[in-house]
C-alpha cells in the first residue's frame, strides 16, 4: 500500500508539508534539531556540536524553531544567567520522522563536491 493510502492530497495538506520542508530545508536547521533531540543544551553547546555554524545564524535558527514550538527556551536564574534550549515533544517527533529521510540522503544523494552520477 502507498504511504498515503487512497487519501486525496488537497491544497491544505500540500501547504502543510511544504511549510515543514521549507523550515527543515534552511541551512543548519536539521542539524540543530538533531542536536536538540539529544537533550537540553546551552547556546555554546549547540555552537560546538553544529560544526561551522555562525553565532548569529544559530541564534536566528533557535528563535525560529522556538517560534514554531519545536524548541523550548528556558532561562535559569543564576549568576550569570543560563539559557537552555530543549526540544519539545513536537521537535522530537519531527526528528524521528526525519530519520528515514536522513538515511535516504546518505544512501542516494550526491554531495555538492561529489562527481555527478551516471544513470544510464
């Protein structure tokens, strides 16, 4: 049976999946979500674990993920103030849904530096 069965894919369903794909398609967003799914972390830990992401872009991506309720920001009152970013249940669910896509990409997608495939 096809993944979607016999359900009709209407405009609303198409827009919803497009919205998710555009979000995770933004550079570093997928990597940030994967790191988040491993547990709550401070900004500096994300910076260390997501190779080559700049601070400003990391901050923008964390804010965007927080805005759509995939990451939760918690301020811990201490000296100095600590801020932790943790995945929400929806964020963890999205990372779980992305796993087959990541597996597919590793098996089939050519990186920009690799030679083009010959399909015929």
